[in-house]
C-alpha cells in the first residue's frame, strides 16, 4: 500500500498534536515539596552565575475544566534560601537583600492563565520584600500520572526573569570587571503537585 506525502505528513503530525494539548483533570493540586524545586540564577562578577534555591515552600494549583480559569499560588520561606555558601546566605537574608526579619515570605498569585500548545503562560503578582510586581511564568506542562501510592500527580517546569532592583534588592558592589552581582535574576520552578483527597 502506497502512502502519499500529504497522508504521511498528517500521520506523523497527529501524535505531536495530541501530545501538545494540555489536559489536566479538574481539582486542587497541592505542591509536593519533596519532589519539587524552586531555584534561581544570577550573574556573578560579570563572567559567571551563582545558583541557589529555597528549601521551604508550599502552594497549590486549582485546575478548572476551562484551564484559562485555573489558579496558581506559591508561598516561599525567604529564610530557607540556600546557595551552598553559609556566609553568602546570611548576607542574602539581611536588609541588603531579602530582609527576612521583616519580610518572611515571598509569594506568587496568578491572575491569568493562557494555554500555548503544550505549555502555559501564567501571569500573576510576584511579591518580594513587600513589593508586588506582575510577571509571566513560561510553563512547560509535563503530564499527569498516578504515583506508586495511588496519588494523582501533575508536573511542570516554569521560569521567568526579573530585575532584582524592582523589588528593593538594591545592594551592589563593584570590581574591576563590573558589578559583583547582576541585576537580572532567572527564577526556575520544577513542580510536582498531588490532587487533594
């Protein structure tokens, strides 16, 4: 049996189109911190980057039948910041940066969700050090499965970029090559969430 080029093209495209469609069963999914990570990267000494993460966080994803009506909420313990260098972490917790004594939490609350192929654009308010700014998370939906305990799980990766100075993280110092710490921060989320029972 001969297959025309057009038929072959359609046949090959069908699995891709099926995979590209974001499908999430409606319900409230609680973020599983044991299988999730919230991290960041920031330029250091112009020529490299420093990576870090937050050890304590929680949140939920309320998936609606109409995905555009879904909600996302994330809360982060600012004092749980970890860049693997204790002295640097203490500086980051100080008033020069997060001022955790006065601002214990960072948060993100969605305002709008847009489906884009196998991804999502999640617009919302990011609050750091008491300052709220609108940002957009570019999210890649990874799918939905049951784990070994029968829990319904969803997963996605997301990222966004912010200017730290927009949120009052204004500390700076200079070396010959330029600033010790860059202004642009990439925030990265690798999230698993379990359907609430």
